[in-house]
C-alpha cells in the first residue's frame, strides 16, 4: 500500500487546526472532499488499481481517513458557528438597567417666540398670516411700492442686489402687493419675515432683521382704524395700557404717512436710558395705502381704502426680553439662547 494514510491524516489535522473562519473552512472542505480534485477523492480513485489482496486494508484505511476529515470539518464548523453566536449575543445584549440617555431639547429663538405672539394677537383680531419671497424683482421691491427711479432706497448702498433686477427685500412692505394681488377686499393680513439692508451692525441695527407688515383694505378704512389697531396691539403685547404716539413721516407707498412710537414702559414717558430720554420708543412706520399702490395691485381706490404698518420685531424683542444689543440675537451664542 503506497498511500501514506497516517501522513495524510496528520496533514489534515494540521490544516484544520488553523481554520479561522467560514471562508477558510469552505476552502479546506474543497481541498479535501472536493468532487474533482479533493485529496480524499484522489485516494478513492486509486482504489481500482490496488491489488485484490490489499484492497480490504486499503478500503479500511480510506474509510478511517474519510471519517477523520468529515468529522474534523464538522467539528470546526460547529465551533465556528458557536463562536459567531456568542459574539452576536454579546453584541446585541441589552442592559435594561442602564439609565436612559438625556434628550437634548432645543429652544425657540427669542425672535420666533415674539413673532408667534404677534401672530396670535393679530389672528385674534381677524388677520391672516401671509408669506412672501425674500428675493424680489424690481417691480415688487420698488415700482409697485411707488418708489420712483432715482430714489435713494434703490441704490446698491442700501439694497442688497442679487442681479440687476433681483434684490433681497429691504422691507416686508413688498408682501402688501402680493396680498392685494392674491385676495380681494376686504382683506386683513400680517406678513412677518426676514428683511435685508446694508446697515452697519450696532446695538439697534443688523443687516438682516425681522419685520412684520400689516395691511387692512376695505370700504371706509380710515386713520382712526390704524390708530385703534396699533393701540390695541401694543396693549395686548405689553399687557397694560401703553399710549401710542403718531408722528407725520414720509414713505412713498402711503399717504399720509407716519411713524408710531409707544410710550416707554420703563419710565412711563419721563425719559430714561432705555428710551434715550425721549419718553417714547419707535415701533415702525405706517400710513394710509397710497391710491397709486392700490391701483397697481388691481384695487380701485375710489371704492376701497386701507392702512398699512410695518415694524421691527428685533427691537421689540430687545424690549420684551430686556436686551441692550440686538446683535446678541444672531450671535449663535448658546449661553444666550438657552435662556429663552
Ligand atoms: C419701513 O421699513 C417701512 N416699510 C414701514 C412701513 C410699512 C411704513 C407700511 C408705512 C407703511 P423703516 O425703515 O422705518 O420702515 O423700518 C421699520 C422698522 O424696522 C424700524 O422702526 C425698526 O424697528 C426696524 N429696523 C429698521 N432698520 C433696522 C435694522 N437695521 N436692524 C433692526 N431693525 C431695523
């Protein structure tokens, strides 16, 4: 018998001991039991050429080798799958006694808090909340608002242009036009949103800030309605009787135009650091919608009149939350923002 069965068995034991994963086990099985070129298969093929007298011994030795190879492969296969199961159990074990992870809660930005409060006040007064684009064409930014060619507001020192006839809106008054084009009188809308100006940042200026526009168009709307609305708004916002003052002013899209102030809630009109000694705090601009603006937006000024107002939310937030510098609002300082 020329086949070295002991040598083959030792060689198999050696190889099977170094199997580390399913892949090498598969390769080892092919190498030993593969149908075409497996080492055990090769030995079986020799059977026919073994002299009849030796055949029984050869067969016995062959069976023993085959048995060793098959059980060896089987054993290592089981070990591997056991090892894999234990690793899986370890990986997926859930310790239900561990304390839960804290969920970090976000904070609403102070401007958002105030904007929502303003929206609530006006919605209770029968206004709906309107939205408009932050990038506007020259028509909505200037022409429709009766701002003539050559007006300083059109200059690139004041307005942030995106292209020759597109610019970031510098006031929410642009939404007046969208609202009048979308709806028919009587209409009452407010439009809170971001506006952009080439203003140098300081304690009361940011190049990006929030305004809220108000527009009320219908039959027989007068300045008295504007005044009553603003007074009621201030009363609801500050929770107490807070007198409002109107001063004549000019905005091309209203006639007459005014600016309105509310009495300083710190000194009650005597003059202090907060109101810079005047007793009043500026809230924004307002006026009766210019007939030309109504006409451009498709509303007949012979039948309808309206008032509009626009005020800065950031400065109101400064008053509401006692801030002495509105730049804090956009400083992204979590120590500041987490207080709200
Ligand atoms: C206007 O923007 C007019 N559109 C208001 C208006 C609406 C008039 C409807 C008539 C009819 P003004 O430029 O004054 O007006 O701005 C209004 C408010 O925005 C100011 O009172 C102020 O509170 C705020 N504001 C203006 N510039 C800044 C700035 N750079 N940073 C923060 N707040 C600002």
